[in-house]
C-alpha cells in the first residue's frame, strides 16, 4: 500500500503539514456526511447541551466534554442558542462537532479511519505503534460555524516524547469563505523557536486548565490559508500552529479529523482525554 513519496515527506518535514488531494473519493465523503447526519438526527439532546468553544472558561469543568474521550458526544455551536436558551436554527444546523471516539464506536467511521492507506502513511511518518487516540466530525456550520483559535494539537494530546499527528479530511470544499484551515508553515520546527506553547490538562481539583510553557505571541503574519477541495487530506504535525476562522458564508465546511499517537510514548495521566480501562486505544 502506498504511503508517502520522498518529496511528500520532505515537504511535510519542511512545512509541518502536507496536503494530499483526492485521498478520499466523493462517495466516501458523502457516506461519512450521511452517517454524521444520522447520528445527529438520532441523538437525544435532552439534558446535555454542551456548548463547545476554544475560549477557555466555557469548556472548563464541563463534565460532558471531559467524559467524551471514549464516547460519541455532541457539542453545539456557541452561537446556536437564542437568549431564551432555545436553538436559533434547526438541530442539524446547530451542532459544532461530534467527538471523540467515532473511530472506535461507529462502524462507518471505524472503516474509514482504519484504511490501509492511512496505516501506510503512519508507517512512513515513523510510527512504530500507531494508536488512534481521538476523532471528531466538525460541521463548521453555515453562518455560525465558530472559530478555532491558533493552537498546536500537542497542547491537547500530549505524549512524552511528542508523537501526535493530526489527519484532517475535507468532506466538503474548504475555502477562505467557509472557514478553511490556516497554518504557519514551518511553525512546528524548533528552528522557528516555537516549541510547545501550552498544555491543556486536568486540574487536580477537577475541571481543566492550561499550563503555559511559552507565552510569546504567534507570528500571525505568517498564517497561510490551506484551501482544499472535497476529498483532500491535510496531515498536521502535532506542533504546527493552525487555526480556522468563523464561517460567515452560507456554505457548510464539514471535516473529519483523526489524531494518532505512538504507543511507545508515555501518555501522561493529566491529559484531558481519558478512556475507561475496558476501552483501550487501538491501532489500525
Ligand atoms: Fe487542531
């Protein structure tokens, strides 16, 4: 099974990201979109309205979020609610994302996440024992799809040594208008003096907190848009700074993401994402 070519690997090492167009077929993308639609239609929102935001306070001590590492959970857009607490749009237009164990619990996402092509890429990236840690279906809804501020995935998914890689699949065309990914090319490289800036950890007294390791600002002028067509895969180094803006357009920007770590690395117990012992992480 073909993984990455030498020029692709060199480009990834230089930039900290790699775009592979046509990784997934239109049919595969549509199948995942249909499955996400079914999941949203079938879930019961009573009692668990959890607003997702990367603005720090809102997510803190949200038990629903903290317990979602080995479940299929639903998170709403921050702007989904009217002042009276009701939804401003239909439910299927109000969900920000589904996470974080679709790849283990849903057969459709399981099959896509464990494609042999992905296993081959992980081998080429140097993984000896790749483990599928986390998956998210991100809707980036029309008009209200919230921003994701500049971050490194290793902040949220930390191992010693660092080993997380993000796989971001465009299930729809992603453009500047509908909130495509942006990145700081080369920002993963220690030569840029941008090491890991923060860790997002469980606080000893419950909830979560950020531990700041380096509070220097991101070099925002270097941000580059990664506009990609449906079916593209963007591989993201765990230290690469990336972000996406609010979707103010009338078009959604669905994406599926998967994060892989190496089982040979230590996974500290204070990581936010935890699993119960009866659902250990699995590879391909
Ligand atoms: Fe990310």
